[in-house]
C-alpha cells in the first residue's frame, strides 16, 4: 500500500488546501490555465476560482496573464517551493538518513560502508541531531553523550564504550589532574566533554574555558596550533593522556527511529553482530 501526503497550509490566517497547490503546480508546468484544468479534470472556471480566492485572501497576485499564457509570479513560486519542501519532508525517503554526534555518526559511516548500506549520514552535535529527529527527518539517530538518551527516555542501543583523553599542542608533561590547575581549555558545547568538566569541578581544579568550538575537528586544530591550550576529546578520535579515563568512560548509542524499514533492521543486526569487530578496530571498547 502506497501513501502520498497532501497538505493544506495556513498563510496569514488563511488556509490554502492541496487543491490550490495542485492547480498552481499544474499552471507552472503548462503555462496555461486551460491546459492545467484539463490535466486536473476540472473546469477552467473552477481552477480560476481556486487561484482567485487565494489571491483575494492573501492580497497579492499569484498568477499573471501574459502573451505566452499564464505565468506564476515570484510570490507564487515561493509558495510552491515551500509546499514542495514540506511534501518532500513527509514523503518516504529513498535513502535512509543517519544523523548524530561527530563521533557516533563517524562510526556509523564506517559501519554503513562495510555493510553496504547506501545512506545519507550527517555529523553534527547531539542537540542538533535530536532536533532533526524530532522533526521526523532522521531514520537512525546516534548520540555521543548517553545523558541525552537517558534524559529523553529513548529506546537506545548501546554501540560501544569510549572515554576522553587530554589533548594539547604543548610538550609539557602533565603527570596528574592537579597539573591542570590554571590551564586554558577549548570546549565543545553539547558534547561528552561535560564528564571532564564535572570531574575537574568535583576535584576543585581551577581551569579556564577560553574558547568554544563546534566540533572535535576544529577543537583539535585549535589546540595543536597553540602551546597553552588544552581540550578533552574521544580516545577513538585522537590519542592523548588517559588521566581521566575512568571518570569519562561513556556509552556511544544508537536509536533506530524507522523500525519499519527492513534495510535498517538488517543493518542494526549487523552492527550488533559482525560489526562489533569493526567497532573494536576503530578504537572503541565493546559493551
């Protein structure tokens, strides 16, 4: 059974139903209201009324008559574009979408390649990934920070364990956590770095966050070009000091949102089976 979405949009307090958008779309394709009415199986008067009512309600011209026929105005084209974008968002996706934190989505990219899953994979911060998932734009959600999954009571699948390492561009030897007193750090908001900050706070270490970075890639670049900047990054991502290994050990998780897709079910089974060896080779620890 195939389902196709039809939408009505409320614009400036006026409802434009899908019949209006069907008419507008057909006029845009044919450049003729008469030809459009034939294709839609309605009279020319009915089609004209649908367009005229919308123009009267919105107080703006949507279709103009020219020497070549009927032309959609710039405003009308903008309406169509918005309508098509929403329809596309509601329609069944040809390729599954995997979206998540930089570390977890990077792991999924490798696993998808090994399994042979043709998917669209987006790496971002956990909060952005959750936002897109709530808008039903994601089929598999992955999270770098397990707290996000626990807070939202998500039915997550544990993929692996990871921990944070201290990274810097300095050659100074830091033997203990106390050596971090007064050091300057680069923070990646909405990441598992919170585990490191919480640990330092609980130990009474006076550290300074002097820069914010959007991703582990940019954070690593920042500290490597400086002699006095530090940050905490995932051990699976880059080597570094394990001084907070036990305090920052955390789960990398996955949430299968589209449970009706057989491709994704097979992929999930692969991850929990043969995919475990790949996860281990990438520097993660088995659950």
